[in-house]
C-alpha cells in the first residue's frame, strides 16, 4: 500500500508481502486455530486489531465518505483477479486482518460518515458490533432447539415484544403466546425482501388453501390451484412506490411479477385510495382473478411516503383481502411516542415487515415479519424427520430460512440497552432534521423540494430560478425541455459530488403515473444522529458549487 498525492491509499500487487516463514497446512496448526489464536504474541496482536476494528476502523475515512474516484473501480478490480485457491496457506491470520484493515477497508464506503445521507445504511451504535460478535462466537443455529436452546426461547420473547409494539394485544394474549410452542408471532429473515416474500407466501397459501378435495397450492402447485378455484390469475396490489422485492415475490410465488399491480399515487406519493377501490371493483367485476393481498407501505424506499394505512386496512377488512404492510423502513417509528401516530392503522395489517438493519440500527443483515394471527404461519409449516419434528419448538418449522444466526440476541439486547426512549431519540432526530433540511431547501432559490419528508426521507432537486420560471409559465414543449435539462443537471451534480467523495446523497427517478415523464431527484435519508443542519447546509453548498462550475 502506498499513499498517492490525494492521500488515498492504493493497492499494488507487489505490496503483498511474502510470509516470513513458510506456511503449511498441518494438523497442529489446524488444532491451534480451533483452540485459540496461534500464540501469545499473536493473541495480543489480535486483541489489538479487535480494538482497532471496534474503535475506528475508519480512521482513513474520517474526512471522506469513500465513493471517491481516487482509485477507480476499474483499477480496484484489477487488484482482485486471482481465481485459484492456494494449495498451502498464504497468510497468517494476523496478516490477513492487517491487510483487511489497512489495505482493503479504506476502499470500502464509509457509511458511518454523517455526510453519507443517501441510503438506508448508516452508522451503528458502538455496542452492536460487540453483540454481533457474541452471536458469531456462540454460533447458535436457531433452525432447531437442539442447536440453540435458550436462543429459540429468547427469539420468541423478542418477537412478542415487537408484535406488541405493532398490534398491542392484551397482556393475556402475550402471556398465552410468548412461549407457546404452537403459535408463531413472527419470523426472522435475511432482510426485508425475504420478510415480504414470507408474508406473501402465507397470503397466497391462505387464498388457495387446502379443501376436502384439494391439497392446497403449497402441495399441488399453481396450475392445480387455479383449476380448482376456477381462476385464471391472481394479483397483489401495491402503490407504484412499492419496493421491487414485491415483484420478486410475484416471480418466486409463481403468480408472475406482472401481476403485482401498481396502484397510482397522490401528489405526496401515497397510494391513491380511490384508485385502489376502483381497481378492486374492476377486478371483481371482470371475474377470474383472485386478489392475494393488498400491500400498504410505511416508509417508501424512494420518498419515505406512508400510505393511508388505516383506510387501506378498512377496505381490506370489508373486502376480506389479506393486508400486508411493508414497514421495512418505517416500522421502528412506532418506538417514538411523538411520531408513532404517523403509522396509524398499521395494527389493521395481517402481516408487517420490519428490517432490523435499517432503523433498529442492527448490523447487516436482519429482516423480520410479524403476523397478527398467531396460527397463520401454519400455512407454510414444514417438517423433517431429523429436525423440526411435529410439536417441537423448532423455529425452523415456520420460516423461509433454514439455518440462521441468533439475531434475536442482538435485537433483544439492543432494546434493553436503548429502551424505547433511546430509539425514539434517533427516530425523532431523523424526522426533525429532515424537516429542517426541507425548510432550508425551500429557502434556497437554487433548489426545489420535490417530496416533503413524511418520515426522515426527502427528495429535492437543483432547480435554478430561470428554469423554475419555465416550469411555471412555459408551454408544454418548453416545460418538457426544462425537465430534460433539470434531469441532466441533477444527474451530473449527483455523480460529480459522489466522485469527489466528501459527501453523498443518492438519486432516483420519480413518476406518479405510468405515462408521466420521469423527474430525476436527489434523495436524502437522515438516520445518522451525527448529521446536523451545518452538515446538510454544506452538502447543499456543494451541490450549488458543482452546478456553477459545470453549468454556468
Ligand atoms: C429496504 C426495503 C425493502 C427490502 O429490504 P432488504 O432488507 O433490502 O431486503 C423492502 N421494502 C422497503 C419499504 C424497504 O425500505
């Protein structure tokens, strides 16, 4: 590793030192690796490295968010072209760790920077790394009781805590269900994607459930189910802002991703209730189509918009349609007394997705899905003779995943360390700072706020006064030309800012209706408690500076 003149580290193949002593794979070395670090000196080194990992792996990146082009992706890729596995050990553990810390990590992205406000990945509370390390060290597998014991029990407890946060049933309900081996209040998954898939899998199996003379869709498949129920297709309804994981679910569940039907959104990018009602009526009138579920979003990925959860829930209740709420992002807002009303109506859902690695600030990766009905996951139960036997506590019986880590240890401990009020501070900071950010954007002549922050996500764009004027008063053609020009400006500014590596906001293209022209917007996600208005103002200044340098 050498430092170039910009101070960024470069990797050169010749920098990888040959080992001092010849490394061989022998039984003694292997045994030592299983028992403890190679020797006392090595142990000290490893502890030192652990310290370095825990106390600031990102020393290099203090100043930069790390999307910098100081070393291009192409150059970096040229350093990673080895495709053969060595016959003998190449490196000692200590060398591998040193290399990871000083050579590789500097080229990672410093998502912990308060200037990194473009994605749903951010700084972690310090203790999360400790908790995750404990989970790794214990290496429990919660697929079954025999490899996890207390951690299966702990998982049921934390699932009940979050279930209560969402659905708030009676003390009695939780007393009966918290450790009930026959009921399931929810399930951990790899992420929001698989959590959504789990919810819709359950919904699909409910709609095409077994009958006296039909074994059900899970057993006999889609063709048999459609034939038995006399339908030609089945659909899932979700706003145009729905996460693309829902379309994946359409593919995997066999109903086809084109049958994830997009519902138009209102001017605030929330599902348009009238459009939903019309779509449901049209489907019913036409016949031959089953609605598997309606999905409401609590914090859309692009805009942070919250669908009218209560109204959707009431419609689903009336029409007897399964109601899933994708709260992968917004779910933890429920921890804030001040802002939980934003998710009003979420308790009407049949199922709710929440990501642990988003606003629970857990390390990658942790998704969760919760079900109102504690027996509904029987629709996806699987048994095997060597694990997950009937009547056992094995969590793998009702779960899309097989083997998986004891993530509940991280979440349950985090809830103890933070308390509702601790998390509420983070949630409130994000929402309030996003609102202040929106005000600052509105104050500046060079900008336009595109979507106000309903939670802690907002979109905006550079929009110089002369183009604002055209958008207000120009002919249709002139407005279209201005939109194209603005799209070009915002695309370019975002790219240059990212490459400069000092700060980062993301960009997306928003459309309200199918036929609408896309508007390229900058997207800010405020979740790092260190991000403040001084930093956000600097980011806006930087946008303006880049604009002036390239477009004036
Ligand atoms: C992030 C997100 C997802 C997908 O979650 P992953 O953890 O990335 O799989 C789904 N829905 C919404 C609303 C999200 O924000």
